[in-house]
C-alpha cells in the first residue's frame, strides 16, 4: 500500500468519524467540531487523490486552501449562532434534544 | 522507514479525531481538535502540499482553536458549557458512518488513476506571472473561485455581526479583555506581535514564488491582531469605523479591478494577460492579505458586545 493510499483511507475514516460525531453529539459546539472533521477528512481525501499521479497537483491544493478558509468562516458564524442561542436559552443544545441532563 | 512514519502519523491523526468525537467534555474535545490540526499540517507536508500545510497550521489548528476556546468561555459564562450525560450508543449513526467511510474507500479503489497534472497546466504556468503553481491557480487560472471566496468571508462576517444586540452595536468588537499586568498573556502580547508581523508579511511576499501567499500570511497577521486584542494591548475597533470597513473590502475590490482590467485589455473578465499578470497578482495578493487578516480577526473576535448582560 502506497503512502498516498494510506492518507486517502485516513481521510475516508475521518469523514466517517466526523459524521458519527455530527449525529451522536448533543452539545452544539461538539457538532461544529465534528463537522470540521468531516471537512478536513474530505480535504485529505482530495489532496491524496491529487497526489496520485506521482507529483502533487496544484489545482486540488488551491481548492483545499479555499476550502479551509471557507470552513473557518462558516465555523465562526455557527459558533456565533450557538453563543446567541445559549444566551437566549441557557443551553447549547437543540430544543428537541434538550431532555434531561 | 517513510512508510512507518506515514502509518504512525495516520494512526495518531485518527486517534486524536476519535478522541475529539468520543472523549468526555467539550473543553477536552477542543484541545484534541487543535492537536488534530497540527498533526494534519504534518500530513500535508508528507503529501507534498506545503502551501496547504501552512494554511492548515495557521487556520485549522491556530485560529479555529482560538475561535472554539473563546466560544467555550462565553458558553461557560451563560452556564451552557456542561455536556449532557451520554445517551445510549447510537448504533444507527455508527452504521451510517461506517457506510460513508466504506463508500469513500470503494470510490478510491474503483476510480481510474488520473494522469499527472494535465499538460495544459505545464503549458500555461510560464504565462501565469508567478512561479508558485498553487498561487497561479488561486489568483490567475481559477480566480473566480478565489474572488467569490473572499466575498463568502465578508458574508460570514456580516452574518456574525447581525447577531449583535442593538444596544451593543456601537461598542468595540468582542468582549472587553482583562489581563493581569506582567502575566503570561501580557508578556506574550508584547513579544509575539513584532515577530508575527514579520513572519506574516514574509509569507505573503514569498507566495508568488514559494509556498505561502495571501491566505497563509493573512492568517498569521490576523493571529497577531487577535493576540494583541486578547492581551488587552489594543482595543478592537467599532463596527462603524470606515477605515476598517475599507480594509475589509480592499481585497475583493482590487481583485475585481484587476479582473475588469483584464477585460479592458481584451483578455476577458478575470483573465490576466501575461504582461500585467505578475504585477496584478502582486497587487491582489497584498490587498487580499489585508482583507483576509482583518476579516478573519474580526470573525474570531466576534460581534460587538457590552460584556454586561451576563453579570
């Protein structure tokens, strides 16, 4: 197994891990963290795909850099919404999941 | 030997990712996520993508970590930092996640092997105006993506500012910071910014020919501003200040002007003719780095707050 394939499999596993966290986590901050894991897993997968031809392809790299910056800005907006929700309700969970605890 | 290095690195990345998802406590999850970002930056170096490694280290590990830690502090003030006890094991979610990973693995095996980076790229690169192929793709060949991305950043900031309360709108951005004089944060706030400004400006400047560029350098400059604000050395500006608003739109504005310049010279919108490409990209890069630095810093510092409502 080549190194590139190893990173692609890691990326695939990261997507799965993040997807599980996105569904299973109840604290919203953890959900945004999990969402970031999905994103970065896909970046690794795409980057490994770009490196498959033997030399690093700059086109996916440029797309990934764009993606990393967009992921940060989306996270910042999501985190702002969570903080606003917590101020209004005193909890950082979705209302329908906020049982017990 | 290198295979062992790759395998160890991948195992550590996966372990830290699992700890982020499964570990107890939100604070611990954030700390694991920062470690994850740093390890991922190493993975990008191994994949021969140094430009991405710089962006991942500065944004994925650095700014995202600060963003989440600051949010955690704010949630703690509202009493919303505690996590509910874990429910029963979510078997459906585990199965769905395993299926998703399996589909990606299958796609990797099934997809035909692509050729080397297309010959079109090697042909076009000498006319791009810059040596670094990633910068050439970002600011010349796929300029549309990058222009729209810089607008997405602005849209996220506008969305974040819309969460501010009316009475806080004229306050400075973020929470007022109180730092112990002579403490660690105050000392860091004095030592780091000069070094950070130097590193950030250098990374922006060399981006044309070597790994680096507006995104990576702009992020380092944003981090300098955040450190200075957290240390209480500078007060973040108010939303209403025109000079800062101009800094926010300078990047997209210069980018658009260069695109229109390309159209006026007959090459087409956002197509840079070879004789102006080098200088146009340099101008875009400087303006974009400024806008990215200010936008990212404002995104992390957060909307204007009075800091009074929770006490």
